[in-house]
C-alpha cells in the first residue's frame, strides 16, 4: 500500500520502482495465461476436428454397407481402428458390419464383430446391448451353452435385465429344458421397472405355451437361473 503521507512524486517513484522489480513476473504471468488459453483452444479445436474426421469415415462406411461393399467397409473400419482408436464410431461401425453379416446369414462373422465390441467397449449400456445380441446369435447357431455363458456376464442390476431373462427363456426352450425356461420367463415378467424393457404380452405368450408337466419342479430349477430366485410360478 502506498503511504498517503508521501508526495505525489514520491508515490510515483515508488510505483515505478515496484514495477521495475516485479514487472517481469507480471508479464510472465500474463504470457503463461495467454499460452494456456491458446493451448486450450487448440486442444478443443483438435478434439472437434478428430470427431469430425471419424464421423466422416463412419458415414462413408455406412454408405459402403448400403451397397454391400464388404471389402471397402472392412477397410474403413481398419482406418477407424488405426487412426481414431478412441472414437465411439468404432462400436457403431461394428454393429453395422454385424448387421450386414446377419443379412447374409453369416452368423459367425456377426458374432466376431460383437465379440470385438465386448472386448473393447467401456460403455455399460453398449456392453449390455451387445451381449444380448450375441446371445441371440449363439442361440440361432444352436450354441446354447455359449449363449448362456454370454448372458451370465450381464449385470443383474441392469435396468434391462428382463431382456436377459427373456433370451435365457428362449435358450432353455430350445434345449427342451422347460422348467428352467418357465422360471426365466417368470423372472422377466416379474421385473416391475418402468418402462418395461420387454414386450410383456409376447413373453407371457411364450411362458403360457410351455408344456412343463409337473410344475412342482420349477421352484428347484428356478434356483439355477440367475435373477429368478424370487420369481413366482403361475399355474393357470
């Protein structure tokens, strides 16, 4: 603080002396602040450019898939992987390629794409969706144990876990393990979260169509189905 008892000239001399002693620190601080601001802007611009480039490659890949150009689509996916490894477009590209393979009834190729998503994605939502799709493919292939193993990786606390039990019921039905299928469908139907993640009417039809024989065994088989320990058994 400047001494108020000093003359104006003495105060001016003190201020000039202070700036001579501290001016470099002030200028250095200003320069550092400007450099940080410039660096932040450059980083943000780089992120935007990175996302736009990845988006452009993804859109080109989608175009190749629409005309069934598998080779070009695969090449574009490889470009995404090599140059934009952290891009969320990679998961979407793999989903697209899996769908293309399914349209050609190439179930194993579709499964390979989905397994790659599971191995590399960090999104819980994407992992859930991918595991459900992969389980359905393994069911279609008749690889029932593999399908059940995929579903065992689904988090029972997921808001969409009813879907996992629905698919599990389809697998057990295909295996003629009707008691376990009934328990799985019951678990799916007993999920009261809103909005429901399943077509409840369709699951009910599948549940009602089962020829389970002696339903007294269901309470035991239900214990073998993850997430079904509290499932009630409808006997009508």
